[in-house]
C-alpha cells in the first residue's frame, strides 16, 4: 500500500481546542486506554470533516480499525455539535449586527430508501435543507439543523422558529424572493406577479440594490461548503444536523469569531 503526506488547511488553534474537548471528556469518563491520544483523535476528526477522508483511508493512515475510526469521528462530531448555538442564541448574536442575511442551501446526500422527502425540485437532486445567517461582511453566523431537501426555505425558517426569533430581537434581515410572505423584519425584493403590471423603475432599482447587498451572504454558503464532508454526505440524513453543527463550531474556532 502506498502512502503520501497530506495537509489540512486549519490552524493549530482549532486542533488544540478539539483535543482539549476530547481530553476533558476522557477525564470525565475516566477512560483508561485508547488507541489514539487526544491530539491524534482530533487530527482524525479534522481530516474527515475538512478533507472528506473516508473511514477506510483514516483507518489506514492512523493504523487503527475502520470501526474504531468511525467511533472516534462520531465522538468528536457530537462533542462539537453540543457546543453549537440554538436559534435563540443565534438571534441574540444577530441583534448586535447592523443587519443579517438569511439564505438557504442544499447539502447533497446519497439516495435513500424513503427518498421523496429529500428530493429538492429546485435543485433537481437529493439533499438536506440548511438555513444560514450571515453578517454584513458575508461571514457565517449560524447554521440551522438540517431538514429534508423538499422543504421550502420559508417553511424551514418557520419550522426552526428563525423568523419569530429574529423579529423578536428586532433584527433587520435581507433575504431572497423565496422568503416572501415571511413577515416580521424579513426584507425581500419586489416580485412581479402574473396578473399585475411590470415593476416600476424604482422597484427595479430597489431590487438591484437589495441583490448587491444580499449576495454577499453567498460567502457564508461557500465557507460552510469549503469543508469537504459537506460536498456530499454519504451517511444517514439524520446525522446531517450534527455534522453541520460540528462544522459550524469548528469554523468559528478557526476564524476566531464567536468563541465559546
């Protein structure tokens, strides 16, 4: 078997914080012996999430069994996901911003037995729906739990209680046409209806300005999907929420924003 050196585009700060979480949990559980030290296990988890390395490749690279690699990765993911913000905390954080940008994205998954709820007609593929909040610079503030891909963005935002939470905190939110009718403090562009006159010049100008500002939120989507594990999830869709939350926590550690 051939091997080669590889890199993970993350800082040692992220590795050390994850290793600290693992070490703390082992101490609480009074674990006696593990195949990998906390630092090595943290490196294993980061290689899976950031580079998308499979369990088989990780097992070979760290000289452990495949089932052990799976168990160590899942342990790290759940430790991180437990530190993720809920919607109330996300709304409080967004309240400190001049405004927030709301957008939805589809994270592709493999086809599953009960595939209809996960098929997105908009994207023409199977996946899970994740709602994102970004700040005015397009930096990721919060990512929601995952819902089946067939769920509309506005429905997903309502299911998570995001619209009500942001409105209660008086956060002005910019969103695309998919969120029309959300109400509260959600601001969407003007939309031309089938049996109504065309948009006025002023309305078109407002839409262009809205699109320029809201489009910056796409950077948050790109930041989330720079973690290769989210290129396409090859696991049970029910695990998508924990993975997305773990990635969000790691992203905030790496960018040194919103420390916990």
